C-alpha cells in the first residue's frame, strides 16, 4: 500500500499539471461516470494529501477524494510537468529528464544517468523537465517511454481519467474514489491524525503525542493508526521503531512524551526525504557509492524491513518477522528492547 510520501508526490504532480486547468473528466470503465460528470469542465483549484488520502478541489465546491489502497495507481501521460520541489541528488529538475529508462534497461541498469531499483522502484528517473512521457505513480514510481498518440488509449480498468490539451492522468484500482462536498471532506480529514508534511508545528506534534499517549495498545500498532498519525505504513513503521530502539510491543501509554516527540520528529524528516527522493531511505548518512547502492538495492536503504533471518546491521542479532495486527512486522530483538 502506498505510504504517505507517495501520495504527497502524486498531489504535487496534480498541482503542477492540473491546478488552474479545466480538465475533461471521464470514467472509461464506467464505474465513476456519475462522479466524472460532476467534475468535468470545472477548474481544479487545489491538490493536497493528508496521510494516505488525496483530495482534488474543483470549482463550485466539488472535491474528488482518492484512496489508492493496496492496488491503486495513477498514470500520467503527455507533456508531464514535474513539481520543482522534487530534486535528483541536488540537481534542479529542469536539468534531468523523464521517461529515459528505455525498453531494454533492465532492473539495476542505468539509462540516461538514472538509477533503477532492482524491485522496479524507478522514481528517481521520474523527475525532469516537461516532455512527452508516461509516469506511473503508486507505492513506487515508474517512468517509461510514451507512445506517439495523445491521449493514449485507456489501458485496463481506468476508473477515472482527467485530460487537458497536454496531459492526462488515469486512475486504476483505488479503494476509494468519490465526489465530496467541503463539509464531507472536512469530516474525513477530522478523523485523520496530523501529517507533518502539511504542518510540522509544535501544535501538530502535541496533537500526535496526546493521541498516542492515551493508547494502551502497542506502539507498533499505534503508529499504523491513521487517526493518531497520518501516512505511516508498514515500511516506515518498522524502520522508525528500529531507529528509536523501541520494542514494537511496548504499550504506547507507557512511553515518555520525549520518546513520542522524537518519533514525530523522525517521521517528519523521513517523510520529507521520501517526498523529495521518491524512495523510503531510512538509513542516515549515506553518500557516494553507498547512496547509489541504496537507490538500487532496497536492503541497503533499510535496517529491518524484509530482512527477516539476516543479521542486524547494527548488533548482529537475527531480524525477526511476525504477524502483528494482521500485517507483517520486522524488528530486531537485539536493538529494540
């Protein structure tokens, strides 16, 4: 399931490509035809993410709420303009290119100066100047060569398509896709915990601390509770707990407030890195060849996630895997006690 950094990246893509435009909105598969008719031709005035949910605002108080869930993804095609806040290794987006991986650039190979993750995580190459391309944005981002025809024919079960003269965005497989009123949007947002990508303030940190401190459930479950803190998924949960040297089973209400404050600060930092880079890099201080290797090899950018049965990079104890709240939990019994 996409974690918070991915949804913020997608929202920024909509801000760069659609805000201020009046896209044609359709539902190629037909399941969202009524909602599409309510939005089509209306100006998009805002694009924002709160945790794992995205909200697109249109004129006349109409909002599109999308939750990608496990299988959802957005495909952008056309003259895709990249949000300038996203950079590649310190270079400005205007000096890099999209969609240059090439059909024969297999996992781990470089093309046009890009690093492609062995697991298909290709977000680094999805940054660049506006050009004809295709960019798939979900849990991981993938850029590819665009076809000559625009707009491209819908592929698969496209729930909703937004189309302007230069760019289109296709949504497939979401858990939620609905048109809401401002009051309904506010009701959804009020149920969500704070998101430091939107407001990393003492007040929002305190809101998280207060909510978490009331929970008798293990901190490993509380961090995944979207009503306590928004955006954290399985990867960030495991990595944050390791970085804090916290036993995932510790009841949240037994933790000192300084520990909870540190968790908020760490999430804010990791989230900003994820939004900027497009990958969940949770090992600090990587540079040079170590950083390039981390972009290619998932195991080189994480401490414990999907590393069960291997020695901990820090203490040598074997990383454990267990079912925890119906999700997989990765943790180190040597460091987290």
